């Protein structure tokens, strides 16, 4: 990952429009916060399985207002993980209050990458905050994906936890479930998978 000096302020919408939509979002859902994110300027693949992601710091509101139809062109960088215990992978059902894919199931954990935090540390933090679990070995990066629905780039990691560990439901994931990888690939589902989770399914065949 390569950082560019910021902050980034998009020119695709007026400040007044952004402020109006942002205040409407906050009035409708108090979970929205005035934070900082990393906007992806470009992803350059090296042809050998690796990639460099160029990012710049940006205010979260410029991305959030896209939910009200105001697309400023901001594309945040996030982290997602396959959490494995033996031959099972962990899925979580997204809460009803979240901004994207409410009620859908996805691979846990997942979250936005904060400025100044290494992606490996961020995926560890998200795992603990969203499930109460800690990885038993270092996270392994396996892919960079684009979520065309949420308009985000995602760094995907493989995490492993001890087989005896039990996840705890949280505000982000009120329901969590282990499912055998072979069963998931054969079509078993705990419920509706989010589009990005369906995209990630193909990567499970590459996990040893």
C-alpha cells in the first residue's frame, strides 16, 4: 500500500450538497460518525499475483453521502477476512442498522481501513471487535477485490483461530455461524449472502 499526501477533497459535488445529505444521514441513523477513511486512487497489479494500492486520506462523509444518491467518486479501502478453524469458515449476519447489506450474511470480519493503521493490524482488530476472537497465526493476504455495489476496494486476508474458540455475537454481527468450507461451496447457506461474499467464495478453493 502506498500513501499519497492529503487530505483528499472530491470535486464531484458542492460542499453544500455534501453537508445537506450528511446531516440527513446522521438524523436518520446516529451510527454515522465523522471519521477519516482511505480513498483508493488506483490499484496497480504487477502481473505476478501482487498489487500496489495507492491511497489518500479523506473524510468519511464524502463516501457516506453516496447512500443518498450523491456519488462523489470516493472509493474507500477496507479489509475482509476468511476466519478458519479446522475445515470450517466463520460467517456473520450483518445487523439491521448497518449502512450496507443489512441482514445479509458475509465472511467475518470486515471493516474500513483507518488512516495510520496497517491492514494486518486492522483485520486483527476487526476480528476481535466483531467476534471476540483473536487469530492464532499472522493474517495472510490473499487478494484485492472491488465491491461494485458498495463501491469499495477490499484487502482480503486469511485468518486462523483455535478450533475451540467460540465467537460472540456483537452489534455488527448479531448472529455468527461456523460452516464447513466444503458445505458452503456445495451450496449450503445460513441465509442470503452479500454480493461481495459471493465474489469471495471462489477464493476459498485457494485456501489450504
